[in-house]
C-alpha cells in the first residue's frame, strides 16, 4: 500500500472529475450522514457535483489569498488521497491558523474498498504537513455516532478536548448531534 496526498486544485479535479463523481455515487449512503454535500439533494448529478467542487476549490483559493493579504485570517488546504495511484478519498485542513492558535481542523473521507490503514497513513501525512507549516496542534470535530472516525482518531493518539451536546452539526447542516472535539499536540 502506497498512500500519497496531492493538493486539490482545478487541474487535478478536472482530470479526475468523472472518477470522483463515480466514487461519490457508489459511496453516497456511507458519506451523506457525515458530509452534507454528499447528499443526493445537494449533488444529485454530475453537473451539480462539478459545480459544487468548482465553487469549493474557488472558496479554498479565496481564503488563501485573503490569508496572504492579512496573515491573521485562517485558510484551508484540501487534498486527494491516492492509494497505489488510484483515488482513495479526500482530506483537508480547515481553519489553518498559523498566527494565533497555531492549529488546524482536520477532516477526511475514504471510499469503500480501500485497505485498512489508508486514512491512518493520510493523517500521518497531514500531521507532517502541519509540522512543516509551523503548526503546533490539530483537532477534529466528530459526531458521536461516527464510530469509524472515532476509532481513527483514537488509534492516532488524539485526545478528547471537549464534548458539545445536541448542537447544530454545521452551518449548512441544520441537524443536531453530540460533537466530540479531539486534539493532538504535534511534536517536531
């Protein structure tokens, strides 16, 4: 198993768009409870998925430009996960704060059919990326019912920082759940 991450950008997405949509379709039931954009009502077809991804990449670029102008603003980095040269999933860092808290929120998803440990290797890669970027810690916000993600952070030495009960999942997902925040101090 050879896991590598490559930054999500317009060129890489355009090259892999059809494959990504196929992977979304075959993994929709598994992903939609955790990722609002995976729901059929948001990305029901290729065109809507492509549009969503273009807007997502554009917003990521916008945040990075704002950060370059004003370094106190946080930004995001998104990646494709590849396993043996094939797309295995996606992961990213949101709210990267290199000036104040020196941390970032990690998120990840892998598609069905990948060997056990693919996400673990991606997390290790992301941790090294954060260390090289000067960050001191990472955190993950996970719904209490997402057993696979809870096990993943536990295996990778993240510790519970807080538990928020019955909160809105995200700005775009109005459902409520218990959200556990896990944190990991990075060592150089």
